[in-house]
C-alpha cells in the first residue's frame, strides 16, 4: 500500500506545499520557521527522489511545472485531510472546562434542568458550577461567565439581559386542602408566609412589595420561617410549610409538575432581573460565546 510514497518525508511535502502556495522559497521559510537555503535544499531533495523537476526558476521567483501542479493539488488535499483528522481527534480527546457562577436558586431551578442539552450539543465542554448568595463572589478571577441578578449595570463585566423579575405567590396544593376554591382573600391572608432574608432579599421582591403590587389590603404577617437561601425557601413551600414568592422563570417547572400551585391570581414585575455577565478581564472565547448563545436560546424557547 502507498508504494509511490516510498521514503518521502512529510517535511519535504510540507516545504513543497508551502513554497508552491506562496510562490517562493523565502515566504515558505518564514511560514515554516526556517531559512530560505533549508527550503531550497528540501525542494532539491524532493525533486531528486521523484526524479522530476517541480519548479521552473524564473526571474524573481519560481513557477510550478506540470508535474509540480499535479503534485501540489494532491499534497494540498492530503495535508488538509490529515489536518482535519487531527482536529477531530483533538476535539474528541480534549475537554474544556467552563467556570460558570450563579446563585443557588438559578442553578437549581433553571440551569441544572437544562444543562444536559448544553452537554449534548458540546460534549467536549465540562461545566464547573460555582454557586453563592454573595454577588461579589460570583465574579472572582477564575470565573468565565456568570448569571447574576440585578439591574444589568455590572461594572465588572459586559451584561446580557435574560429575563425580568416576575413574581407571584406559590404554595403546595396540600396547603390549600380544606379551603374552598377559588381562595377567598381573607383565607389567603391567614396562610403562613415564608420570608427571604440576607443579601438577596435587599433587591428581590418581598411580601410588602408584593402586597402593594397586587393591591392586597393590610400588612403581611412576619412569619415564623425565614430563609437566607431561596432554594430552601421553595423546598419549604413544596413541603407545605407556607406560601412563598415564586419567580416565574424559576418555579414554572414546579408548577407544571403540580408540586406548587398559585393560591391567588396576579403577578408583579420589576425592572430587575437576571443577566448573563462576561467578566471584562476575560476574552470572549469561543466556548463563552457558545454558552451565552445557548442560555439566551433556552430562555427564548420557554
């Protein structure tokens, strides 16, 4: 097999292909990181092994002979196929790690249920999730891309809007057992309310804001259960321990699964929301761009 190749060196063929494509030994030497005499020697040795002249030396340059043209087309096609094969192997064996940071709630209720589709599309990429309730910790130096809550004005990076804050009361259907449907306002006010405290609660809708937005009279009860983690708060709601403020984009799957329901109708929306943020110190790499495009695409499908 491949009898005509014989003992030909790949280096000779690369030197020939570069010289033929660039129409000069000097240009080929620059491209291959060697010297013009070295390229000239390699071409000479190739011509001797093939017993065929490949180039005509003309004034101020070189020109391919008929044999040279034939060999150039074959070598260029062969080298391209080799390069394509090596690229395929490299893509299969090398995994990139993408550091993605966000808060616990977004990771648990929005990102994780969808992340398998990103892995199916880009199997060579490993996503390393970093979660925290402290926003300043989500843009640390090793982070490639973050999904943050706020007004979109993040000095540390370039932000891309994902969705606004749209909220409404949610609870377990079990909590409404024994109540007549639809739930009357006086009965709704008697239900225990689950509260969020800590850094996140300073920006998110709280019960006072929601009561005003929904024109509910009175003041919300202080509640016996308070959480500094939205994920735990929602788990408490699923367990029937009270009514939570549900984010549409975080609890919609739980509503579809009937783990949660809406005891009353009406919702409120603010100017705040979630943004995909690319830190300024990071170059917009290919995988960062692909992750950004994928997140926005996933949101558009809902």
